[in-house]
């Protein structure tokens, strides 16, 4: 089952979640408070953390939970606590990355590392222009996604290196600019990207800042470099593999993610000691810790099996259709327009497939 953290709690009626002192439904990790155990602090990401000894399985969940508080899905054959997946899109791109990237920019502003300009707003704008130029130079198609046709890719893998037939699908993407407002900089609060930043945009920013950060030499700034680089490298590893990861790559992913968490823990402690609001730790970081172990244990690629990219796009299509319908017949007209949209998409896909199949023999396609 795929959902974000809020839907995960609402669908399963979990009594332990990010809004409680016990922040996790899969272990006894807790927030720091007078009534909680300090050794179970969810902000500890080391392998010797106390909450790692308290992780429980589906059988333990059923045994420990009162019948009236069990998930309603427990009556569904095949459902288990382990089937409640963790969505990397909401946890990473729309979760911790919003704090990570804004905190990195805040550190660079304090260290006077942004491009020279009269005001901070203009310096952020120059950095944004540099990002746009870097993406164009590296052929990172910010405004489009390249989608490989399955049969062409399959034939190419059998034939060896060759030119693949590619089809460019345009997606809605605005050339975003960093500002003091949308990064929550210059305020007496923790830096955080605003909700106007979409997951695809944050993925591009993560790539750019990880490349840009490698140039830094200050020890404390290098910790931020290691944090952002490790996370970007881990997500790139998922992008390059199929739904089942090789064991070596699954282990590598877990090591990179945990390295990013440990550097984040270090930076959060340093900033807290200096009285600086930066590098905030959230319960989503603990979810990342579980994600490391899940991928290493199951070898399932969460980008393909657990991400909600397609579901979010589907809801976006429904919204764009519904706003053009009458309020009296919104359900009927939405479904009619959706069926028409799907028919057009399938027609275009079938035509493109026929063009590709005409270039290969039956033996190549099989």
C-alpha cells in the first residue's frame, strides 16, 4: 500500500505516529520529553541507537495492540505491518529535502559564499540563474522528462549499445528562483523550502547543490556537503536500477542514506550548541532510517514500488478536469473527460509502439 505519512496513520488507525510522543508505528522511538526514555530518542541515527532494539514485526504489532485499535486492514488476506510502505517522494523530496536544501543555503549565506550582489535577494537570484545554466549545460532537461519506450529498450539491451527511440513528454515545470520568502531565510525560524516547490523541482535543486557544494573547503560546510551529496547519490542509485536491486547496491543505498543522516545529526547538534536555528530534525528523518533497513533487507527499489509520483499526477489530472465541469454534474463529467483523456493517451501510445515495432524483427522484440 502506498501513501504519505498522514494517510498511513489515517488508513490504519495507528496510535503511534509523528504527532505523538511515540513517533513510530514500527518501533518504540520517541520524542525527547520528561515522560519518555532518553535512550529511545528518534534523533539518534547511529547503529547503536536504543530504538533499533525495539523494532517489532507484524506478529508483535498484533500481540501488543488492543483489538479495537488494530488496523481495519488486518482482516484483508496478505496485509501485514511490513506491507505499509514508506513513500520516498513525500519522505525525502517533499520532506527532509525541504529542510536540507534551505539549511544549506542558509549556511552559504552566513559564510558569504553566494554570488556577489548588493542584496541577499539578488544573490539568491544569481544562484538560481547559475542553476538554470548548469542544468542546461549538463543536459538535465528541467522542463521535460525522457521516457524510454519499453520494446525499444528491450530490443536495444539484446542488441547491445545502440541509439534508442526516445519520446519527450512535456511536464509542467516553472523555472523557479530562490527567494528569501520561499526558502524561509532571514527569519527567526528554521530554514525550509515552501510548499510551492514541487518534488521534481526539488530533485533538480538537490542535484545542483550537491555538485556546487563539492567546491567548499570549510570543515563545517563540508559536513553539509557530505550530507547533501550522500542523499543525492543514494537517490541517483535508485534511478539507475530496476524494481529489484542487487544486494550490493541495496547495501550501498543504505550506507549512503545513513551517512547523510549521521552528518545531519552532527550539524543539528553543532547548530543547537551555537544557538542557531538550522538543520532541523523531524520524525521524517526517523522514517528515512527505517527506509535504509527496509531497502537493505528486501532489495525492493522504493522509487518504483513505493513512490506516489503517478498517483499525485493522477489527482492533478482529475483536478484540472473537475474545475472545468459544472458543479451539478461534476462527477459524471469528470469521469467522461477522464475516459476521453485515457483513450487519446492509449491511441498515441499504440501509434508510437507500432512505429517502434516496425523497426525491429519479431526475434528482436522477443
